């Protein structure tokens, strides 16, 4: 097994790495795998993180370059007060109207990466000043390795869910979460939560779903919850490429076929074992009837799309539990 030592900073954002490191070790610390050994720097101890501090300063200079490059996209500047080691400081926060994808596509990030990796970085160890160049150090290290670990994008995409801000929440006995005046139903990992008492967790919101974590500092991802109703307006986060889970793909498929979905009902089918393949099969088998049903029904379009989902739900129930199922109702409701 390969041991990889890492020394993150003790700032709040870096402390979130404890969760990811724990999750990675659970999955990959097997024979032939690797183990991440973290050694977090002590608070207010710059000698513990000389390399990090140097990189951090150069990153702030890089932020200034970004602001200058996108001067025409400045929305506003706001004076803000921060506390640095107990001392009050006033800084200026600049708001830019750009997306992460636009920033990723511009030349600045690659330029910064090249300068950082090919330049000398100075540090002091045991009273002696020395320097290192990341690109050379990495090349030397890799040249001596016989077993090199490689990762595909698919192997690491799921860990992006750890990167959002986390707050306290409670999963109820009914396996629901109330957050920001919205009800969420646990869709993934529901069996991990008790039906007899509520469970304390940490959550992160991403668009219309919540990622649910163990409450401890090293707590791993337990599951996901979906909002009872879709959000109106633009989502808070648009540039993060988190792969959709199966239920999200099911919702997308049904919405593409002009259905307004009763999410709690769909979640119930999902918990009972229905999957995307079955959903598509049921739809294709009954598509002609749905088309006829929609043509005969004299209702506003929104009511028709709700009724279409109800008709589809009846067919799902019939497929999962063979027996008598009521016929479609042409006045807009399904009885």
C-alpha cells in the first residue's frame, strides 16, 4: 500500500478536507491501494506551512490579475471588515460578472499554473533557507516510482459533493428534511436513517437537492434528499459539474415528455425499486395511449401535464403491482 502524506492549512475551507480524506481512505486503503495520512498545520504556526503560505500570497496576486483582466465585468466593489489574528482590517471585495467556465477558458489559469510550477519557492528549515521548484520535484519523484496511481474523472467526480458549505440539519422519522422553508425527501441512503427517532446531520444544498453528511468533522456522505417542489428561477450554482443521480435522470426524462411531476409520488416509486430503464419501458409501451389521452382531455396545458404524470403513475403501479387499476379520467384528474 502507498502512503501519501499531506499537510493542509488549518483554515475553515481546508478543514473540510478531513471529510474527503476519510472518504477516500475508506474506499482506497486496500491492498494495492493507497492511504492518505493528513498532518494539519497548527493554527498561527507559519513554520508548519511555509510552502502553503508562499503559494497563498502568490494566489492573492493572481486574484488582482483576474480583476484587471476582467475590469469591464466589474459589477461593484464593497468595503468589508475582516479580523486578522484579532486585528480589525478593512478590505475591498470586488464582484465580477463572470462564470467559472469563462475563467477556466481564459489563459490566466494556465499562465498561473506554469509560473507557480516552474518558479523557485523559498522556505526555511532548521534555520537554513532553501528553495524548490514544484515541476522538478514532481518529475524527480515520479521517475523513481514503479507503481503510479492513476485516476479517471469518473472516480473523483463524486467527491465534488464534499465541496459545498455545510450546516446543521435534522432528518425526521419520516425521512424528510425541512430547510429554508422547503421540504426535502431523502432519496439516496434512506435506509441509514431511523423510523423511530430523528437524526442529526450536516447538509449542503446544491440546486434542488441536499447532500447529507455525518455530523462529525470527518463525517462522510450518507445520502441525498430532493426538494418536494422544483425551485423557481435560476439555481444558486450553475457551473459545478456534479453528475446526476438516477432519480434526477428519471425526472429529466419525464419532464422532456411534458409531465409535471408529483415528486413525493415518484420518490415513493423509486424507493420501491423502479429504475430509469423500467420508467422508459413503461412510457414507450403506453406512449400511444398517452398521446390519445392528451388530445381528448380539455384542460389548460398545466393541468394536462399534471394529469399525464398521474396516468403514467397508474401504469407504474400496475407494472409493479399487477391487478386492477382505475382507468384514465378525461376531465383532468385521475381517480
